[in-house]
C-alpha cells in the first residue's frame, strides 16, 4: 500500500483551477494519493513537491497504459 503524502503536498484548490498542462494546454486531474497532477491528453504526470506543482515536461513521468 502506498503511503499517503504529507499535508505539505496539498495544493491550493484555487491554483488547481487555473493550471493547465504546458504540453497539451488541457486540464489536469489532481491525484492526491500519488502527489501528482495528471494530464491524460499528454499522457504525463507532473510531480508536486512541498505543495508546489513542478510543471516541467522533463520532470514529468509518462503514464502507464490504463492509468
């Protein structure tokens, strides 16, 4: 079982409303359990570090099939 990220990884909900994927310019889904912002359109997951989304393509991981 994956440990739940600390409260430091929580992101301000107002920020989530305005962020878009820098690659696809599409919406992002917040995966609180993994501490990531997911761009299904681009197939990428952007990490959240200490409550700050890292919106760099080179820092994102590629989504596995079915994610």
